[in-house]
C-alpha cells in the first residue's frame, strides 16, 4: 500500500531498513507540512520510516526538539500518540496547529473573519484593538502601512472565541509575517526596502488561511484517532512530560548552528513573546556558542541533561533516534553524531545503528551561513 501524499511505502520492509534514506525527488510538503516556513527541518520521510519500523500503533512518540512538528504529524497519520516539546513558542504554535483538527465551529469562525476582513478593508483601521509590540527599531523592520494592517489582522484574531481557530489564524499570520517585513529573508537577519503596497498582507493572509484549511481537511482524513500534546518546555529537563514513551524521534540543535530565536524574532514579538527569553535557553545557538564564550563542552552538558531525562522516560525496550549532521566550530569539523553517541552511551544507551545519508543540494538549508557540513546521520539508540 502506498500513501499518495508521500510516495513512500507504508509497509516498508524491516529488512530494507538500512537502505534508501536519501528520499531524493520525494514530496516533502504534503498535508500540513507546508503550513509554516522553518529553517533546517528534516524531511518527513525520515521520521515516517523510523516511526513505522520502531514503534507500534498506539505507542507514544516523543520529539523533545519538535521544531515545526514534522515528527508529530507523521506519528498521527501512522496511528501513534505524540508529544512535542520545544523552548520556542513559535515552534509550539506551529506544531499544535499542524496536528489539531478543526471542527465545524472553528471553520465557521475563520470564514467569518475572512469575510469581515474583505468587507471592511477600506475602513478596517477602526477595528484595531491592540497596540503594536515594542519591537526595537520597529519602523526600520516594518513599513507604517504594514504595521497598521498587521494590527488589524491580530485584532480580528483576538475576537475569535475558539482557541483552535485563534491558533490556526495566528499560525497563518506568522507564516506570512516576514514576507511583509523588511527582513531580507527567512534565514537572513538583515533589512531591505520591499516597498510593500497597502492591502498586500490582507490578500496574503486570506490566501494562506484558505490554503491551510484545504490542507487541514486532507490531513484530518489521514490522521488517526490519537492524542497529541505540545509543551513549551526546556528539553534539558522535560518537566511537563509525564508519560512513558516507546520512541523518541528528533532532530536536535547543532552546536554553533542556527539562531532560531533570531530568525523568528519578529514573529515572537507580534505573538506576544520575548525573544530574549528564548535566546537564553536555546541550545546550539551560533550567537550563544561563538559570541558569548560558550563551547562544545557547554553543548555536551546541555545534551547530557537531555539524555538523562530521556533515559527516565523511555520504555525499557524503547528506541531513541537522533537525526543530526556535522557542523563547523572554530574552523574545525565537528562530527555531531559521534558527540551525541558518546554522551548517550555514558548515560546507558546502546548504539544500534548509525546510518549516514547525503543531503541533496535542493534540500539543504542555508549550508554556508549555518556552518553545516553536507552529510547527515541517523543515530538509533536503545536502552
């Protein structure tokens, strides 16, 4: 049996488990996976294959660095319960929205919002009920007309009664926000004058919401009747996770790699969060590790704490899968799979497999600026 969305065989034979991890030319943006841009996320075929082969239906799958919720989506369509944890509120919002079905009432509220936005476009500023966030140099990063229109949309979202409908629209707004800011790109924290015309963000929001609703309808038909929990929590401690889990599938942060809080900085402000709080707790951040005097030993200590907690949470026969690439630190190549493996083995995990996969040029995420090497490893551990 084949899933039309993934081009991947659901009954993937275990004897072929070590083969075909490249997934070149496979679709990666099916169902809700295209809801929101996110740097350096792993392709859904990887967690799909790991979950399908290393767990059973109704098991609990945990992603302690859930990012944009890729593992959670795959777990739900394979009939597994899922728990996602991340320190970044944007990640938690995306992950929750991508895995939460909308009911009829939610859909009606969202459609009413779009109708109100369209009908009142000319006099829409009267509907502003929120102040803009205190973004440093806000007029440098956002045009005045764009600031007003963002306020309008968030004011309408605030009026929605359903939490699911609110979060759905917040996710859509977050997804298009940087496109209408003066930030040069998703992963480039510099400014450029985009000369955004009035009303452009209204059109983009309407289009994005409608696209997401269509995808959500498709996902709802594939999603099994399972439970999903998403926690804003520090993955070094995982205090909010109480369940025993059968499988961990995650793509952890790399040392000296991505500054997620920085790339999502404006989103965090508009959603009501403080980027500085995220920055302080973000593991692997380039700015934290290069500019604030941290080093590989700090990364090791952070991941040691994470593995200690994972060892407590994982079932006796459970597996822990880390998908991680190499990185460059102080001009030297760091084999992060070996680093992670060393930490995990000291805690009590046994290495079952270490699979190497190449990353196709079209799938690599801003390699040069992220200080990443071209390869990637799938490290499979068990208690």
